[in-house]
């Protein structure tokens, strides 16, 4: 089930990155003067440039994970500290400490092996994409998103004092999923916000509008209402980076029900090959949803 949490979170993150594909669908209430095709090209170009800029950065992520019972009472809290960097659109993470305790020499060695595997897989994915090969069966693609969800209500809004475009999506009832990625997409609804000037996705709110069963419910299931919030912010007036995230899941694994809340906080952004720490960035608190 942890794997499902990770897959779901990565899919939702991808939605923010690949939002331009959704804008290709005809919309009502599109602001005057907005040309969807030119907007798609701008955001797509920005995303490639973003990947180039991000590869020079490394940062810190703090994950606070709470396990609760059915009444919401917290049973256990754990905190994990990570060092993170990007290879293409993929985050490569190295565990630094667990519940305040640094890793042992043996655990550090295992993390070195894990990072090497993550990097290798990410570079292979990037190479396949650049060579024009078909994506993996479970990979997220704009085509799958477009097939699984319908898109509407493109509008102007304000977020954190900036002008943004807001955009809603919800599942298509006639879509038939064939794998885990499509199953998640087929159950998604939510809203995306794009910075109007930078043409960069800055906030995503998504939820499961229907429950999900794994292998017909034999292995487990995720209850309706599971949700994710994800935000990005411009760092050092140069690059957009993840700044805050939340994951909330109520699920059953075999005969055990679990309620899980995860908060991800990002900080300490710095250049990969520069010793001096970047200034002008503070740990970001979650913003209030636009009114």
C-alpha cells in the first residue's frame, strides 16, 4: 500500500507538470485573449527549460507521516529527512535521518545503492523519451489523462498575491482503466492553478472521487475522498521547485484498515556544484486555497 501511495503522489505531481496537454480540450468560460494552442507551447517549453535548471539544484525534504485509527486518533508519528535532486522530471531521494536519528554506516551504504538505482532508472526513462520509444505501460502520459478525465471552467484567479489561471477536472464515467495509473486517473477530480506570467503550474488539489479496489478488493482498497495538495514556488528568482505537499489516505490492506496523513516540507535549496547556500528562500507554509 505504501507503493500505491507513492504511485498516486507521483501521478498527481505529473498532472501539474503536464497540465498544458489538458488545455488542448475545448473549454467554456476561457478568458478573452487566451489562445490555448499558444499557451500549451509556452508551458511545454517552460517545462523543458525547468528540467534543465532543476538539475543544478539539490534540496532538503522533511516528511512527517501520521498513522491514525478509524476515529482519527493518532497511533504513530514518524519523521524522515531526505536530500533530493532531479534527473529529468524524476526526484532522486536519499534518506538522511529517521525520527531524528542519523543513519548507521550500513544504512548509508544501502542508501548509496538505492540512489544509484533511482538515478539509473530515471536516466533510462529520460533516454527512452528522447529516443521516441513508447512509454512504460504504467507511465503517466497526457493522452491517458485526457482519456480518463474531462476538463472545464478555465478562468483567472489569484494565489499568494499572483495572478493565475485555474482549471478544473473530473473523471469521465465511460473510461475503462487497464492498469494502476489509469485506475488512479479514472478516479481523480480536482483543480490546477498556473502562474499567469510564468506559465508554470503552482498548485494542485486532487482527490479520489470514487474508491479504488486492488485486485477486486482481495488485497485492499482506498476509500473515496483520499486527496493530495501540491505547491511549487520560484526559488532564487531562477527556478520553480516543489515547496509543500500533503497526502491523505484511508485504506484497507488485507484485513487491516489504516488512515495515513503525510506532510512534505521542502527547504535548503542550493546549487549542486556550488558550496555557498542560496539565500532569499524560507520554508514555505501551505497557502490558503484561492477564494
